[in-house]
C-alpha cells in the first residue's frame, strides 16, 4: 500500500474519532455539522478500502491506539477541556448512529 493511501485513511480515522469524542463529551454542542463529518469520514474510509483491499480492518486496528491518542488530544484542544473518553470501540466508531 502506498504511503499516500495510508495517510488518507489515518486522516479520515483521526477526524472520525475526534468528532465522536466531541459528540460524546459535549452533548449540548452536538450539531448537524458533526453528524455530517462523522458520516463523511466513515464513507471515505469505506471508499478507500474498496479501492485498496490492503486497507483492511486489521490495518485499522493496528493503527487504532496511535490515532485515538492523536484524536483525543485534538478534540481536547478544540473543546478547550479534557474529556472523560478514554477509549473508543469499533462499534462506536463504525456502527453507532450519531444523530442530533
């Protein structure tokens, strides 16, 4: 797999996790914009996986903890507050519904 493809999936996963962390942390600030960002990031990851079969669930799980740590840090910077979210599950990231 090319470095560019790896970076793309990492970027979409980071964005996805960051918005889910904010969604879970700031209930009063949930917005349609966050819903759309979550949906779009999921769709882009699926699209990348369909184009490059090497971007498997195994690959995502391999980078999961590193990307989560980055996402949490960025979410806290945006919120200007610490979050109590200390992990995200596959179900939370790829299956749960996020609707306002």
